[in-house]
C-alpha cells in the first residue's frame, strides 16, 4: 500500500505574530511517497532535490522523526514504512521547508493506516520534526501546512491551534532571494527581553490583524502588518531588506515583512495583478545587489 502526499509551504509570523501566526500558500511545497511494509521501522529510501544535504537517517530527518513519533504514539510499532521525499523548495528559505516535509510524512502515514487520528491531532508529531530541524518545536509552520488557511497558535502549553475563517480576499507574494538563513541562527540572535512599549504595540497589531482579516478591513490589515520586535533584529540577515520592503509598499502591497525566519519576504495585496507587480519590484531590489530570487504568488 502506497500514497503520495503534497504539503504546502507556509508564511510564519506574518509580521506581528512571532511563533503564533502562519498561513499556507498554494506553492511551492514538498511531496512524499510512503509505502507500508511489514518490517517495523522508518526508512528514508531516497531524497530528491536536496543535493544530498538532508539527513537520510529517519531519526534525524524531519519527516522521518514525525512518522516515528506518530507510530510510537498510536502503538503501531509492528508496521514500517519506506519513504521517498521530494524536496521542492529551497532549504533555509523561511518558507517552512522542514515543516512541509514533516507534515507530508505524518499526514501520509495517518492516511495509510486509515486515519486513526484527526488532521488536527497530527500537529504535535509534525512539531517534533521542527524540534530536530531548528531546536524549537514551533507550530506556526506545521499548523497552517496541515490545516490550510490562516492559523493562530493561541497557546503552546497546552497546544491550542485555531484556524481563522478569514473573509478577506488576499494575494500573497513570496520572494525567495538566493541566499540561506539557518532558522536556528535566526532565533539565536533574538533578544530574550522585550520592552513594555514594544509589547503593547505588538499586541495591538496582533489584535488588529485578526480583526482586519475577519471583518474584512483592508486598511486595518495594512496598519497591523507591522513587527516592532523581531523584524528590526532579523532584517540585518537579509541584504536589501529595507529596499525590497519599500519597493513592495510603493507597488501597492498592504504590508510586507520577513517570511518565517527569512531570507524569504512576503507581501500581501488585494489582487493578483498588484501581487505580481509587487513581486517584480522586490526581485528588482534584490537584483540591484546582484541577488537573484524566485517569486511565488498565491491566493490566501
Ligand atoms: N516562528 C519561527 C521563527 C518560524 O520565526 O523562528 C521559523 O520558520
């Protein structure tokens, strides 16, 4: 018995919601082919598209560890799987690459075993993939990659993941400059203390963004797509960040910030045409310093 599963890339943080906001895009994404076998254990038989950079040992691979912890949890250590992973997005990109692999793996095994768990119940196992990928089991990529749409992680302990029924019509431009940022490093440089003033500003924007998405109120969404805590620290990891952001806003985007831990940047626009124009302007900004990039447009 065999299955092919696609899991989408995700934009985590969405400006103001560090570790608590994320949404899924249409493309890119990762694919996995999982084949059930009688011999117990998880074997990564092949990984296509990673230039040999990802660990092949199941317990060190985000998809492998997610499947292993799932099988242990449901008490099915009697069965095993062979997995072929198709990496269809760059590593260290801020597009939720490690999350997409883990999500594809855990969703696939649950289907192969005739769904002992609901999709929502799969989140903690996919989070295990994040833990080994970057040292922190954050859910703002795996949540939306599994559930689709815009997701809020209201709490980590206990885990409380909410899917927001946004009525807003939005298009996302994702631009991935051809450089790499390691999530572990991008988390390491963050400060542990946040001023009360910045906390208040950030909480206002978090509340404003959710209200704006649900109303929908596009001006409110635009005013709320602001991050005064994480972006100012991480922007230094992305050459031409300010120029690319400025270009996006001048081209009509409602807002623009870092996608996940970067270097990818995202912008939200009201229509596909603006989203394409925004993408071209951002790519041009990167080209100004000789950095080529990939742009993806999705409706969210
Ligand atoms: N919330 C995480 C971070 C996402 O910003 O570190 C990483 O993809």
